């Protein structure tokens, strides 16, 4: 391989975990660099192309400046192009790619920001109730669109849609239960289908490999997200697309 891939990531970041899991799934050699994105040093701002955020996927060739891709979805798309058609990663063909992008937009607008709003809101206020209902509607839409006979979103192998949502599914299950006393519904065909998907994803080797120090990983996540549960933490994650 003439190109060297480096992933700048932070262990707690669900957006970075998307790209990390994709690298693991596609079995592309890479170097992992744990990064503190809150340290806005000149070097980090240069590497992240002014975003100051993880993930950043850096592609270095023998000649020329490295290509740096600061964004989880864009870096996942690059990785699929990188392996071409050897492994089912993003989605092959214009129609499949368009469909995948639609569902990535659904995650971005109908699920993720409402998860964060729910986590940040007062547990007994109308803001929490509204965010919870919106998040549930987005998850229902996602679950109802999956085939019944296969575990993942489009078939027997996970692709970008699965790996993009899995880090947030983990945090929905873990953090909302811990901080809000909330668990997803279990009755009905829709939630049974979601449970099948989530069981398949949370036990997938590529996803498990993105949880460093697994014996304490969930405990550390809970601790990291404490400020979010008290209406603090990163603000832009609640923005609607």
C-alpha cells in the first residue's frame, strides 16, 4: 500500500467512532492517534483544517502534502472509495449511495440532535418530553425501513448507515438509562426489529474494537457525559440540520 492512513480520534467521540469502526470493518491498515480536540493548538487546527474537531482522516503518500478529511461521513465515504468494490462498506452504485445518504441525513436531522437535547434537558420538563418523542420517531423510521429477514440495515453485512448510527445507539442505551431513567420500548414489531439490529451491531467485532479498555469503557463514557446531563457539554450537537 503506497498510502499511509492516520486517524485522529478521541475515545469518547461518537462521530470519530464512526470512522474508526469503518476502518476496522474494511480491514484497512491505519495508525490511530488519540487526540484532545479541545486543545486548539496551531498544529491541531492545521491538521483539522480549522475545524478543531475529530475525526480527521489523514492520507499520506510518498510525495506531496497529505490529504486531510475532517468529517465522519466524508471520511467514511472516502474509505469506501479507497477499497473500491472489494468489501461492502459505504454503498456501491449511484442509487445505493443516494439511498444511504438519505438515511444518513435522517440520522443527522431526526435522531442525533434529539438524543443530545434529551440528554441535556431537565428530565421532568417539556423540553425533555419533546426531544424524547422526536428521537423515538426518528428511530422508528429507521427500524421500519430495515428488512425483516436480515440483521443489518440493508442486508447481511453492515455498511455506512449501520456504522454511522451505532455509536449513538450505544449512547442512547447507556446514557439515557443512567441519567434520565429512560429505556427504549421493547414491545411491537418495530422495536423488536431495532433490537435485532442493535444486538448485531453492538457485538460486531469492528464496533467492539473501537472501545478501548472495554472493562471500563461504559463507566468512563458515563463520567465523560456528566456535563451534558447537566445541560453543558458541546453545544452544536443539538443543532438541527
